[in-house]
C-alpha cells in the first residue's frame, strides 16, 4: 500500500498576524516541527503545500533535501484550505497513492508513532475509507484518506477542509484512533498558543 503525506502549509496565519510557520521554536521553526515528524514516518512521500509567494525559508535545508519531501506551490492557497487540499490530492493521484494523510503544519506535537499507527491501521483495514485521530470523539487531523475519497476531497471548496467530507461518512466506514495526549492535537493559531508552545 502506497501512502503519501499532504502537509498543509499554505494558510494565511491571519490570527497570528505574521507567518507563524517561520516562528522560532528552539533551533527549528514552528512549521518544521511536524514536517520533521512526517519525513521520519513511514509515509513514502510528503507533499509540502505552500503559497505561491512562500520562499520555503522556514523549512530546514536537510528537510528540503530529503528525497521524500516535495514542495508544491498552490496558486490559489489564499482561497481557503480546500484549495491547498486539492493541490495535495492532485499530487497523490499523480503518484498513484492508495491513501493520503492530511497533516497540518501548525500541529507541532504530532509524533512518528502516532502517524505510523494511523498508517498501520489503514493497512490492517484496507477497505475502510479513512483513519482519523479523535479527541473527545471529535475527528481531528492527522487523517488518512483512502484513494476512494479523493474525488470527494477534490470537490470541496472554501475553508471547510476535509471535515466536510468526513461528516458525510458513517463512522463504521472509517477507523478512529483516540488521541493519547491532548498535546498531540494542539495547534498554534494565535500568539497565546505560541506562548503556550514555548512554555
């Protein structure tokens, strides 16, 4: 089973007021933390979806040079998450992937074990439509989508993201993995979130 990653990094950071992915966290940038995790997982390739004007300077050079990493410029990334997702799904289709994992660039605490557990779950249940992380029974990213859902994911628009597709699927058609630690699904949207990350 060929499983690729779609690393969504084309957001506008409106609530932060600056490019949050470039903010320093120790010796790395905020956007590099989850990317490092994705590149060290069993994903065969990671498509890093960025805005046209992003020079990708927030990505560490060793990650850019990783053979699994592929930069994808999303010309309409400013139109919402659906556009970024579409860019990634198109890459997954071109790659003839059996499944694609959607990963948010602002979730710094995801772990390799977490991503690989999701991938292993899909491999053990090849007929399921998705494998999602859950927090209090709420479906959260990272989410692994079977290729059977690629057409539906290409059809969404605006800033709804993949949640719109998940809502239309009965729970028994997918698999849910409860989050072992709330920090794993913590995402950095505001200055307060960033301060919490650094604390």
